[in-house]
């Protein structure tokens, strides 16, 4: 079977970039569900290595010596409503990092976590990443333009030390795969029923 035929037959099972959730947990009860976050990336990871050899002129061997969690900085973009709520939260969070005399606080007093969840077509989580020891390193400038009418956005660079992930649909044999698929269908039907009762959809 050609790849195009395979893809056409399985498109319903493919994840989409626009199906995601973001949850932000900062210090001093700073919380956000990230409802207006319109762009974010899942971080990468690579193992940094050094080269060495046991012989004077022998072939080099790579030895892992450090783990790089995607550079330790993730960019998030937000749509701005009339309250600028998301930007207020990020500026408030930054205010916990240093005091009026520009003395920096202890790390445990200003770091938090960010959870990024990839959703399936049925809106059920399939993959989640949690950023550890996260904090807003930068809030980028915003453009004002009298000739433009686009929705205002702002971008924040979230620094973090490391991240961990979890998979909802880890392969575990035919029976396990069928059970998880059936479980997802039941959960999806329940979610749709709740939406119908609450919102009349």
C-alpha cells in the first residue's frame, strides 16, 4: 500500500496541531488554564556528548555527558482580551522574581510548572508534558498600529530546567490496545453527553 493511500485511510486517527490544552501553575496561587494560549511548542530533548578515544590515534567514541531539555526556554503566545488577564499574570509572576531593590528571590519562591497536553480528535488527552522549575524569563514587546485591526497578542518566553512526559496510549499488545481504544470511545461519549446537558450542543 502506498503511503498516500495509508494516510487517507487513517486520517481520523492522526493528531492535529490545534488540539491542545495549557495549564500554568505559578507561585502565590498564580493559576491559568491557558484558554487564550494560541501557540506553544512541545519541547525537545537531546543528549550532549564529548568525544574521546582509548588509543592515541584511534577512532573517536562519543560519551554522553549532559542532557539538554530543548534549550530550557519555551515560547508561548496569547490572544489578549479586554482585561489583558494573561499578561497581568505573567507580569505578576515576574514581580516575584526580584524585589524593589533588584535583589533576586530564592528559586523555590518563584518557580512553578506548566502542563501542555496534546489532545486527540475526541478531545481526550493522549500526551502530556510538564515543565519543571518554570518561570517567565521574558515578555516580548507588543505592536500597536493605527492601520491594523488584528487581535492583539503577546508572547512570553518560559524558562525551565527540565520536563517529563506521559503517554495515554502506550502500546501494550493487541488486547491492551483494544481496551484503551474502547475506553476512549466511552469517555468521549460521556464528555459529549455532559456538553449537551450543560450547553445544549
